[in-house]
């Protein structure tokens, strides 16, 4: 088994060396195919922090005056049949949310002594409340004692989430198109390698090699090309993130800083080489399947 694996890798390396130009082109196309949508997803991942983290976004947000009994007021608001639930966000939680959303302002905020964030009530309307429930809840909440300000959030939240969904859909669609081009590039590279190694294939068949043993190096070659392209793509994304973070660290920007707060998690990072390997393997599978070995 070990010998067979070593032979497959050795043959895959030989295939790559036999057509270095096409191999580089295939790896480059896979890198581009994963880098461009990956960049869009990285930006939307950071911007999505502005959306409510809760599964059910608040329809109305009420800011309370200092000294107001938040629990009693929340219970009174929640008693309305049009209200599904009321979330209490205390001063510390409000401060953490602000610092997470605007990390560049964390240090200046720490120098402001005595500044305390207000307690906020996030009111979620019931799904059976009907149209205009947000306006009615906001009007009723504004009349209650202890409420300083009321804001309706449902329209912005829904549209913002829909916008992020559209952008992500565009990124996935663009990635699929580019990956299709990359698959065709890998298929072309593997097909050329098949023609160049025709004599070796005939000799292996005469020596009794199975079809799987003959085809395996070409499959492995395509998968390794794709994995290399995916690794390069995530490397380019990491470099882009570090460069942008360093530039914004020296010259902060209130808007651009929102796009470069955190990088992909390790799990998402691992997806890029895996996706590239899958695309490369598919290209090799298509090419080898059509060829008459």
C-alpha cells in the first residue's frame, strides 16, 4: 500500500513537470477563482457584525433614562400581545457591542472617564402581530416613564440582512463560474499530460496494472494542483488582510476599518485548500474519464 502511494505521488510529480506551463496556469486560475469570492466573503463577514447577532432581530430599541428599573419596564412591555420578547442590554454589554463594532474607537473610549453607556431594551415583535406592529410598539413604548429615546430597527435590519445575503450569493455565483473555468484548465493540463505519457500508460497496462493504478496519478495531480491553488488563495487573502490592517492602523478610517476587523476562522481557512483540491480532482476526473487510455 505504501509503495502504491509513493508511486502515485512520484507519477503525479512527473506529470506536473512534463507540462509546467499548464500546471502554473491551472494553479493560478484556481487561486483567482477562490481569492476573488473569498475577498468578498471576508468583507461581508466583517460588515455582518453590524447586524443584530440575535436570530430574531429587534423591531424597536428603547434607550432608558438612568435609574430606570429595566426589569419592571421590560416585563410591562412584554405583556403586550404584539411583543414576542424583550431583551435587556446593560451598560457593560452595550459598551462591548460598541467596541466590537468600532474597534478603532476602543482606545479613545478608554480615556473618557465617567462615560457610561445607557441600558437598552431590544423589543422583538411577534410574528402574528401583523403589519405596522413596529410603529405601534414604538409609540406605546415612547409614552412609558423612564424611556429616553425609541428607535425602530426592523426596516434597516431586514434590508441590511437582505443586502448581505445578496452579496454573499453574488460571491458564491462568481466563485462557481471561476471554479468552472479552473476545472476546465485542470482538465486541459491533465489531457495534455495523458498524451505525453501515452507510452508509459501502454507499458503499465501490458505489465498488468489496473485501471485505478493507471488513473490515480492523474487524479492526484489534479487534486494537488487544486490544493496548491487554494493554499495560495488563502495566503493572498491573509496578506491582503494584514496589509489593509497595517495601513488602517497607521491611518484609521471610520468606514474602511469596519471591513478589516477579523480574519477567517481556522475552519474556514481549511475550506480553501479543500475546495481547490475538489475542483482540481473534478477537472482530472472529467479529463481522464473522457480520454481513451
